[in-house]
C-alpha cells in the first residue's frame, strides 16, 4: 500500500517533538485489537447534526452542508456509527478559553456537532464554513480551514480522529499538520470536494467527504515510528 | 483488497468544545459498590504536564470513559474493576483497561493498557505483558496510592509508557 499514516515525530510540527514516543511501538499478535468498538454512552439528539440551530439566532458565516459516507476498508457502509465534529467559527475562533486568536466569538455558534450514520453509512452536518486561524508553530503559521472529526467504527482498531479540509485552500501546502502525511494521495483523502448536486439552491453550498476506517480485513500498517 | 484508509490528524488543542462530555469520566457512579478511582498525569519528554490531552478507557465488560487533562496534565476516571479477559487462542489476559491517548502534538492516537497492581499472578501470566521487555512492564501497571489507583502516561523519554501498534 502506498498510503501511509503520519509519523508520530514530524519536527516541522513543533508539538510532536516532545510528545512523540521515542521507543518503538510494541506489536501485538493478530486478534488483540479487534474486539468491538465502545458503545458510545452519550445521547445524540436529532438537532445535534445542525450546528446552525443550537442557539437563539443563526451564526454569522457561510452556511454549508458537509456530508459523505463512512465505510470500512472493504467498502461496507458503517451503519448507525457515531460521528463527532468540532470546529472554529467563521472568524477562525474556537469557543475555548485557551484560544487566544483576537477574532470575535459568535454568540450563536458553539462549533460542536454529533450524528449517527444512516443505513447506507451517510452522515450529514449543517454548519458554517470555519475560518483559517493563526497558530504559533512557526512565523506566520496559519491553519487551513478544517473541521475536526472523531469516529469509532466497528472495532477498537477502527478508531479515528482526523480533520477535513476544503478544496483549493492555499494554506494546505504550507500546513505541517496536513503535510505530515507522507504522500499526496493520502493528503488528498482529507480534502472534501464541492458537491453541486447536494448544494441547496438559494440556501447552502455542499461539500462531500467520505471516510474509510479500518475494518475486519484491513491490512495492518507497518510499525512506526 | 483493502480500500484507501482515511489518514489520522491530531486532535489539536481545542477539542474541549466537542469531545469531553458530562460524567464522561464515570464508568460507574462514584458511590456505587466496588467503585474505584483512577488518577494520573500525562507528561511529555521533559516531564512537563500535557494540559491538552484526551484519554479514553474501554473494556467491553465495564464500558467506555473519556476524560481530558487539566492545566496540571491530570485526569481521573471512576470505574469498577474489570474481570479477566479471554485472549485470542483461548488463553486468559489479566484484568486491564485499553487506554487511548489523544493530544495536540500526536498526529495519531496512542494505545496503551492499564493493569492492576493486586493481580501479581495474572499479570505474570498475561500474554501481552509478556511481550514487553521486563524493565518496561511496570509502566503498564497502576500503583495503589491510598484509596486511589495511580497511572501516569509518559509520552516520551525517561520511563516512557509502553504503547502498542494498532
Ligand atoms: Fe482546529
């Protein structure tokens, strides 16, 4: 397989330098990590998929639909699986006391959502397009616009936390977090595509992004680091 | 034939708005029979606290818990002790939790295990502990400190926690 996960140590992303394990990971024989994924104990309400309807008013920004399918590596849809997302607001600011970016908070936007996939593995969120934001990794460092995703999949080994990006964002080639993925094909898998068919006229642009999780028949990656 | 897997990215520093949830750290109510408290700290390669980490513990028999670290890098869970777990091939594994670690600076999550200090015999026979070089096994075994189990996660360096490939 040409695709590769990012390494733990990627010095251009300064945060990895003191947090990447120095010792090799210990391999377990087959079968030790394929027990079922956790049953998610948090309730998921119907409204949780719509990040624009969690407050009295509507958030500022470009309303978008983000949708796609969650599949395992054999192409089987993952039904009724939990998808959690969080993101910055349209100005590039998170509702987080540690976010020091001098951009406005939006009283009508929390920036967190959850949903369950349907029987074909589809998820769907309504949100606003997140803004780029600066971070202190290097001089003039800006994160491309992105939405954070968290998924469980079917087995313990399917767990994935990742980020979805937007097509054509000029910040992507300069972002060490995205560039930590060694090959272009792998990086491209994190970029959504504009979806004119799902776009709702007079209402919201749509972006489509499919997610593939490790399933029963996936080939394990070689060990890193 | 495997499909193209979606690569991992860091959880970043601002997951607090999305992932932690109320009582996520309680796999059992603190007042319930047999409830025990697990406390620990996540530390980096200089021994500094990691204030932006998220831990998940999971054992099919006892459930799922999620807790973030605070400004001191500290986290806690309340749970009941899981029983022994069967291993592939029919052997038994000593009681343990699967522990998943996310943090800013971790481009992929880390997987480790927390074993119990009062299971000397079962730990000695555990097929996973036996794959770990003896000097590093103790990083996987919680320590009894008064009424609390203590389990630190050292991401790098001195006494680095053993992490498993997944
Ligand atoms: Fe972010």
